[in-house]
């Protein structure tokens, strides 16, 4: 199967989040067993949380690679290319290798279905996870840093037996799947804490989340380590106070890896952190005017972006925001954090079936902005934002990660 056919097969499996989706581990476990249990071929660090888990995972992987280990990095979602999700030794999986992996997983799934060992075809994320773990095993990865897709307890990645669990800040998101309270969501994310781990390393948490995580760690006999907000860490190119907190968590994980047989000395941490890049998170892609991308797609992320904007506006004009969101997000709360900090807001819709129409966004939240306009798509939104910026104000593209991905594809666009 060529790359185009492989991607078409994945598209046929449906979207990652769809109504009525049942989450369980039996299907992905059967699929991986049919592939020879590749998840057992490498050691792992497992990262869950509402926000910051991708950045933390990238920092840990970069430091471990700087220490000389052959690393894998598995993250989601992708911004532009599916291959972004699977990185080996810092390099995205190639399209031919990706297609070959999808072929192997598809053949295994079809055998299992024919033998009635799978009740239904595997879901998109289950297949991509199996492809990633299979690729890591075949490439001789020694240590993989794996980001949870959704939740933790029943996420397809939770077939791992990781050395360490990491929990980044927990807040409300994906309530339809994970629960409607922080405690319920924390319970799902705590599912990656398992007996035999050296520790669970946590970002600063709310009292609700902390109590749940502590209880789970105590129940399975794993040390719970919550990193203080002001903990020191080597600098990184990732901007924002929240990234300094992410770096402190990642640095503690790197220190503990030495106790697990994967020594990552301070010099490797400093080198790895300095080299890390994490697209779409306070990422500047253009100048004159400056265009900054940040996927603030839930209230916790919006609060972090708002804190950054408060500092940013001390030395820059108030920005023009381009904002789009999915229908299932806490749009009103996100907009309350962001819109008053902008000079103007342009509302648009990512090219996704779950996108909220710009007109609906305007009715719900437009009054929160000093000035609000709508645009049917990202190119039109950027043109409007440029007009409003008058060549001086920066432009921030935020809300949906899908919109951020479109912005990266479009680049600076026509002047």
C-alpha cells in the first residue's frame, strides 16, 4: 500500500473523537499482541494531563537524546502531517515507513476480525498507536516518551509498563468523555499510574486533582512528586511562564531516569532543553506584523495564554486575535480569558466538521472583544487581521489546534 492509500485507510476509520465512541484497552492489546508485542521492546515514560503534556514530552525526549539514547516520541494530535506523531531519534517517521507500518497493522486487524478476536475494526487512534509502537520496536528505540491521547485509564497508549508516569496540569476538557469535574478527569488521567513505577511526577495541581492523584499513587505504592511552581530548570526556547513550569517537571523526570538505568546528566538536560522546539505553542512564524500561533483550546490553556499576553502587552501593542473553536469546547470561558486582552478579534472556523460557525461565535462571545469581525476561513481571517493590525499590532492565531495547523500551512500568506 502506498502512503496515499494508507492515509485513506486511516481516514476510513473515522475521527478520533466521535459520538458514542467506546474506549477500552482490549482491542489495542489484541492488535499489539498480533504484532509481537512491540510495546515491550523499549522502556517508556508516559505523560498525561490536560495541557502541557506535549511540551513536557518533547523536553524529556530531547534531553534523553542529548544523553546518547536512541529515543522515540509519540504525541497527538498533529498540526499538519500525521507523521509528526511518530518521531525516532528526533526525526519524523518517513511516509514510506509510515505506509508500511499501516499495512502491517491493517493486516493484523483483518486477521483478528476474521478470527472473531476483534468485535469491531480498530479505531483511528488505536491503529496509529500500534503503528508508532511497532516503528519504535523495529528502529531499536531504547526509551520512548509517549503522550496520552485522551484521558489515560482507557487511552490506547495505556498498554505500556512505563518507568515513570508524568501528569501535567489538569483542568476541564473533553468532559463528554472524561467527566464533568476536575476530580473525575483526574481519575481518568491517574490511570497511567501503575505498580512498579519509580514515581509519578506531577505539575502543580488544584486541590481536587492533587487529592485524586495522591490517592492513586498511594494505592499502587508509587511515590508522588509534585513539582513546586517556582522550581528551577534549565532554560528553553519555549516562551511563557507555563513552559518554565513544564521544564521544571521535565528536569525532575530526567533526574529520576538515572535511577531507572537511563542516566541523563545535567549537561544533557541543558543541551536537550536548549534545542527543543514545539510547534503551535506560542510559536512566531512571521514578522511585520508578527504572527504568533498558540493552540489555547481549553480554559486552562486560555488562562496560560492570557498570562503571557499580560506580560507581552507591557512591551508590545495589544494584539489582533484570530480565533476559531470546535463546538464541544468551553468557548465562553476561553473567550472571557482572551478577548478582552485583544485590540480586535476576527472569528473564523477551521476546516473541520466539529467547527463552530463564526457567526455563532460572534453571537456568543463577540461582545467580549473591543472590536469583532467574522471571516469564513483562515485566509480571509488573516487578511482581515492584517487590515486591523495596520502593520503594527501583532496577530495571534489561537483556539483550535486545527486552526493553528492551517495557519502553519498557510505561512505568512500574501502581504
